[in-house]
C-alpha cells in the first residue's frame, strides 16, 4: 500500500505503473541501493514530462508530486523560493544521484541575484545535513561566508556577501516562515550577521550584541582567513567610532573576545583604558609641540581659543570649525546624540567619578572648562555603564565631537602635533593684531 501511494504521485499513469513495478522488485531483492536513489530518476523524468506537456489534471497530494511540480518549474527557468527549493529537493535526501536536481534548483534560485555556485553548495550541504526544514537559508548564509574567504575578502568575495544578504532579505520578506517563528528567527539572525559583517567592511561599527549573535551562529563557520579579515574590519570600524582607539589594540582585544578568552566587561574596560592612554599621550605631544620653550610644570592646557565669537577647542583649525558648524550658526544648539545611554552617565556619581578619573581635565584637549562625563566605548555599541568606561570631556570638545562625528573627530585628534601648535599661535597672533587694531586711535 505504501508503494502504491508513492507510485500514484508520479502523476502520469505509465510512470506510476513502471515505478510501482521497480519499487516492488527493489523490495523483494533488498539491495543496498536506497529507495531515494531508485525514485530520483523517476522524479526528474516526471518533471521533464510536466515541463514539456504540462500537468495532466490536478496535482495529487504528497511530497513526491510537489517535488515534481517544482522541478518542472525549474526546468522552465522559473524562479522558486528557498522554501520551495527545500520541497523540491527533500525526496533526494538519501539519493546517490542528486546532482541534476541540485543544479536545476540552484539555477532557478540564482535568478534572485545570488551566485549559482553558492546556492548549489548550500543545497548540497542542506541535503547532507539531514534536510532540516527552513534551514536552507542559513546554509546559504554560511556558504556565502566560505565564498567570501575563497574568492577574496576584499574583492569578489564581498560581492558574494552583498548578494546573499540581499537575497535572504527578499526571502524573509515573502513571509513563508512566519508560521514557524523559531526557524524564521534563526534565518533573520543569519541574515543580520551578514549585514553586520558587510557594514564592518564598509566602516560601520557593529555593536557587541550584534557580534555576539553572529559568534554563536554563522561566524563560527569561518576559517582562519575569514576570521582574521573580520577582526581587521571590525577593528578599523571600532577605531573610527572611538577616537583614541587604534586598530591594532581593537583587533587584539576583539580576537580574544571572539574566541571566548575574555568577556564583554573586561574587553570594554581594557579597550577604554588603552584608548584613554592613547588620547593622553596624543595630547601631551600637542602640548610639547606648542609650548616647547616652557617647562612642563609651568603650563597647563588652554581651555579654548576664540574663532570669531565662538569658543572652540584650542587645537582645532579654522577649516574644521567651519566644517562642523557650517549649517548651525552660533546660538543654535544641537541635541546630544543618544550614544550616552540612559541613567548612570547622567548621575551625580558618574560626574564625580569622571572628574576624579580625568584629574579634572578633558581627555581630548586637557582643558577644565565645564567638564561632563562621557563614555569612551559608546553605549549603543555595547559599552558598559561602569566607571571603567567613563572619562571627562569639556563642553566644547563634546560639542565639536558630536558636530563632526566620531570618525572625523578622530582624524582631527590624530593630526600632527605641529599642526596644533600652528593653530594655537596663529590664533594668538590674530588676537594680538585685533587688540592692537582696537587700541589704535586711528581705528576709533
């Protein structure tokens, strides 16, 4: 009865009889060949007949009939979804000859904009892994990572990542997995992990929460080459998002966290400490270059200089000031960004701790004018709400940092020390000339 029910799904009467005879013969001889291997050629033959002459009546129920109908669509070069691809390939799980079916399905899905070879590898991996329902998309995400490693982490491999991520977004938009929330969530996580990696390659800093989901998911499939490339991309993106953090330091700490050798709290604490030391050293170089003829104990950092009537950090060039405030005349205040997070950073304890930790000096300019606590590791990127992640920054540097954005602000901070000296003494010269001009009776 089981063999009869299977044979009926062949759609065409002649094929039904032939397949039932072959299956009965197989059952009597009990060969080592699997039933899937026996049925596979018949499925392809029935699909070819459907593609050529159409479905003879209503499609009978059953997984074999459904597979035949979908394979027929692939033979007519119609695009099918990933879920349909699973239904088409399911009966081939234990078949020894499944290459033709994989090729048909891969070619069909590739019309959605993803590389055919990646789809083919994903289908083969999915079949070998036991055909878990709804997991073909995750396999495709993993195979795109392997293609990224294989075809160049800066070249064609990146194209593969973008294509796969966009394709999976399209598949999720179809809503075919909405009835299976856990499966849909797993695919969404895999797709997000691709997006996070692509963003890091493009210079967008990822959060620790995003990276952690990927670490527990598809990132675990990366080999040494891919893992090293991801560490490099994330380190560069983080260093651009956290002025004072060098890519080398970021890479070293991220690698330890990625491999599970350290936790979030320890990493944030160590990175913040290293970054603040870098800022302190950078500031000292500016001061030495600017006030080289004075004893270090005889001077402290200026709190600001004047650019017109606006107070600005003492080392920031006029061109940068114009860049920062071109669309915001003096008097119009910009709302602070949400990166500071809620609660602790605005508390009295945080203010006191930041003052004490920084010695009453701004971590950027060394001034002491209107200090406020600021997280070194931004809150939205996973920074902890702890004193170890706090530092003090003056109102002027906070304003300039928010106006320029972290990447551009970091470039300003890392400029040559001699440039800071030139900015300061040029401003003093200009101020002296304006004073002389004001005091000159002829100008009154």
